[in-house]
């Protein structure tokens, strides 16, 4: 029988009501007890490493999760990480950069409703996550609703729908319908390389700046003055920055000349960035701005934090 370690971090899945709303309280053992279909599937051990609403998850918590995984990597066949849905895509992406050579499944899951709520999605998600954790999948992924998604390409798209996560700019690893998995790929994030390695270093002075029509580029000076090392410009369409009356290029140049890495991302959910189409992109690129390509904001932010700390 395969041995799976369940790492609990909180989230709605583990919530109970309080006078101020839902708070995470249930541990992994309690969650698994509520999914009797898991009996006989695998041997499960539990470790409660955090108990947070995932809006309170910060880079130091990504490091805690990654370290807990690395400590137990050799002793288990697979891992299930229960996590709040709000920032699960960030945590999965962060681990995806920190970990390489991961040949075992590491499966994030959560739920839109607590496991104790009527009509909850939690039981199906936990069950599916364990099916993935006992499968031949490798590396970091998410099992949620009807998809299994590579750890670098997941995004929370809906605040209520049970199919709240989509796979962005990449086919899902698998789709789940009527309890049947159809696999496109068993390759999750961080699975390449032969030896499991962990590097949890992160530069936290990285910010995402959302470009909106007419916004003054002075905002970039704010970050420069405060010692930021990386800026992601979440701008429009194929990417780039305003360059006429409200000209962002001089402020952008100042950032880059001061050694700040600038990455252009897009507010469009799909298709990614192509800086070579318009002057708004080509001019930014000539100054040294980089492209986020087809990565999500979650993956772009965590990549820059990780790259800058290397
Ligand atoms: N606020 C919750 C969290 O992210 C939402 C959820 O888990 O669905 O922890």
C-alpha cells in the first residue's frame, strides 16, 4: 500500500463557523475521516503545519510548506497539501520554483465550502487529490473540481464555483468527469532533474504594479525609493507601457538603471505577453524590461522572487 503524507495548512476546507465567519480549525485526520471512500486506498499520515486563511499566507509560509515536504520526501510515495483556495495558486507556484527533481506527486487541494457543509465540494476534492497522490503523476499540481493542473499554470478564476481553478495557457494534466480521470500528462511542476533539490530563498521586495488608463508612472519611483528589487508591470493586452503624454519610459529606465528587474505581464488571463508587437512593448524591451511570456501573475511573481534570491 502506498504511503501518503497529508500536510494541513488551513483554508475553507478545514473551517468551522465563528462569530466573525469561517475559521480554519479541523486537522487532516478529521478531514480524511469524513471521506470514507479513502479507506483502503493508501496509508495516510498527517502533519498540521499551519492553520490559516490563505489570505494570511506569506512567503515565509511557502518556505514552511516546502521544508515540511522536503523533510519527509524520502519517507512517502506522495503528498496531499490542503490549503485555502484564495492563494493556493501562489503557494503551488512558489513550491514549483523551489523544488526540482520531484518524482513523486505533490497535490494541493482545497474547497469552496467547508467539509462539514451540506453539498460541499471538499470530499470529492480530497478524494481526487489522494487518487492523484497515489498515481504515477510527478511534481507539484492542484486537484480541484474537474481538473488536475500543473503547479505553475493554475489560477483561481471563480470565488464560488466548484470548478474554481483553471489551467491557464496549458492543457490541464487531467480532467475528471463522473469519477473518471482522463490524463493528458503526468508531468507536474518541478519534476525535471534526477535528484530532489530544494532552494527556498526568496526576495520579498518584489511588487506587482497594475497599469490602469492614465495612472501616473510616479508609482514606480515609490518602489525604487523603498528598495524594491523587482517590479512586475501588469499592463494591457500583449504587454508594454504607455509611452506618449503619460510616458512611463523614463521612470522605467530609472528603475532598470538602478538594478531593478522589470517584467511585463498582462491583465489578459489567456495567451500571455508579446512585447514585439507594438512600440509600447518594443520600447520597454529596449530599456531592458523582460516578458512574462505565458506565465500567470502567480507564477511570474514567485519566479522573480526566487530568481532574485538565487
Ligand atoms: N478564504 C479562504 C482561504 O483561502 C477561501 C478558501 O479556502 O476557499 O483560506
